[in-house]
């Protein structure tokens, strides 16, 4: 699995949607990426290695967005994220609550993701792109890392 390829695929998809939604990309577009949650339902869940791998998704995605250019990364630390999160998957499911978190740091867009691992053989990255001003889900991406092909 090539994590850089995954982050590039997600980044290009997010950037394309932003261009289509906003019209032209203003250099002032601010994007915040939350730390990905691990949903490991295997028989040996949440191993340190899997937690570490999941923790790499946020910085890789931020790096890929910065390299793409035209966007400013707004940082939300884990403590801020935990303070707003009422439980596993809460910010992923309740876009309006996630958007309020994005507003506190001045973001225009918020990326909320989960790493779902139903088996030792495969896993999925599920990513929501939320428009902070409206609290609406703009897009959802489901990617199987081994293939790097979006699954819609």
C-alpha cells in the first residue's frame, strides 16, 4: 500500500470538488483536517501498529494539500477534536457539529475521516468534506488503500 498515492488521490478529489463548488479557487480557502478515527473490528483490534498507521493519514493528507497549492491548512489539535467529539464517529456523522469545530479556527472546509478495518486483508478510508459555513456534507470519499481506487 502506498500512503502517498492514497493521500494524493484524496487530495485531488477534494481539490476538484472545491473548484467545482466554489467556482475558482481563492488562495484564501482554508482547510482543516481532523485526525482519522480507527474503526478496527478485526479479531485483534486497535493494535499499536494499526493506531500508528491511522495516525499518519492526517499529516499525509495535509502535506498533499499544501503541495497542491492554493489552500491554507488550518490546524485543529487532538484536544480540540476530543472536546467536541461526543463519542466514536460523532463528528463523522454529525456534520453541523464538525462544522462548528471548523468555525472556531476559521476554516472554510473540514475534512473528517475514518479508517475502517473490517478484516486483516483490507481496510477503507472514509473521508467527508464539509463546508463549514453551511455545515453541509459536500462529498464523501471511500477508498480501499490497496487499490487506491475510489469506491463510490
